C-alpha cells in the first residue's frame, strides 16, 4: 500500500469535487438546516433538542441516517418542521440553504418544501411560502435569477390536501414558485390518486417533478411521466427495467418522454433504496443513456454536502469528473427556471469547467 500517494489522490479527488460547477434540483429545505441553526431555532421556540450541542446533535443525525430504518431517518423532520415554524425562521433557513449551495458551486438551485406542514404549528401556507420566497430573494442566489421554490404535497394525505397545495403553488407561480412535487412515503400511495390536482398544476403553467421509483417499482417512474412530470425525484428503480427483458420498453419510454432523474445517492443508501454508493443504480442508468443528475435530498439528515456527494461518486463508482459535469449540464437544461436562466447556468458550467477543472466540457 502506498498510503501517502492514496491520500494525495483522494485530496485531488476532493478538490475536483469542490471545483465542479453544480446545479441543485432536489433539496428539501426542512431536511437541509445547518445543525447550529436548528439548535438555535429550537431554543428560541422553547423546544427540546435530542442532544444539547452541535457535535452531539450532528452525531444523532448521523446515527439515525445509518440505522437502516426509514422511520429513524424521518424522525428528524418532526424536529426541523417544529423548529422552522415561524416566518422569520423560514426566511433564515431559505437564505442559509442558498448560501450553502452557492458556496459549494451551485450556479442554479431549486429548493422544495411542503408549506402546509406548518399549519399544524400555526403558520399558514401563504405565510410560509412568502417567508421562504423572501429568504431566497435575499440570498446569493436570488429568486428566479438563480433559484426557485418547488411546493410539495404529501402523497399519503387525501387528494383534497394536494388540491390545497396546488392552489397555494399556483397563487405564487409568478413570484418564485416554479414547480410542484409529491413527496412522502411511496409504497401504497400511487401518484395517480392525485391526478386531478396535478393536472390543474400543469394547466396553470407550473412544471411537475414527482418522487417516484425510490422505494417502489420502475413502473412508478413511467406513471409519473404519464401524469405530466418531466423530472422524477430519485427514479432509481428504473434500473430494474434495464435488467429485465420484459421491462426494457420502460427505459425507452422514459427517454421518449424526456424524463430527467434527480438522483440522491447518499439519501438512497440511508433509506435502503440502494445498498452502497459503489452499487448505486446511478452508474448503470447513466451508462444506459438516461438523463440524470446527482443531488443531496436532505443534507442535514444524511450529513452530506453537494461536493461530498460528488466526491463519493468519484471515489466509489467509475463515473468521472467529466460525467458529473455532463450531469450538471443535463440538470441545467431540465431546470424549471426560465430559459434565459438555464442558458446562463450552462454558460457558467462551461466557464467553470474551462477554468477550474483543466478540461473543456463536451
Ligand atoms: Zn426528496
């Protein structure tokens, strides 16, 4: 073993991961708080934290992430939603999320959240959306120039709740809400149950991304596409269709629909959707020509940053920096921001690639 050489190679890999320009399409604001911010917000609201200081609270999230249990993983969200339940806290969380993305090389970022979750804590959906939009506007990635907000509905709740979330999203369509999503547990809660609300969102001029094919089957990815989604949150079970001759039409149909997969490798390992980064479906799907990119999903719960996500892929898969750069280009083209912003993001990616990585993009 040549440890110093290995160390040097890994430092180079980490530097490349940091330098890569990034497009962030899939990050939940209530899963992305800084640990210090979460502690402060809990204290301000008079709520108990499971651990009293930053180091131990970070370790608590790490232990839950590695518990191999979706329930453990989701425990953190009850905490973050309660901590964020004031307009001032939400504005702060949105600003900091965009600051972190910007520092990590994001040239464009879309953040998502389910605003109606805050009603249980006395904050209306309107107040939540307005505070989050204000936060993004006041950030280094100002609203609609380099950032936008996706409103989520929860798929395990009745369709009437999705209708309310749709109405809320459409109300802020021209003010920074750029898309609509269905989040929450997938098994047993097909997106088709919410078809009427999803169609209203599309008719109202908002784009659709749906969580699908994370815990359920490849067919769910296509179901989401047929419902009008042009991006799929995760979508990794599409890999099953690659290996099953009876299902190979699904991959061709996904490509014909122009679907783009927002893949979140570390989150998938933590929730059991993938066994490891090395065996993660992202490699096979990319090599099969599926349009996709890599994202953080919940950086607090998964204890991950966007550069760390890139480093993990470079370290454990055959994917190269050139592949990750091409993924950022795919992501920029599939952003829900306006065409002018997508083009600016693509130009920024090209420029950063020429300056920072020592090779020209394809
Ligand atoms: Zn997600």
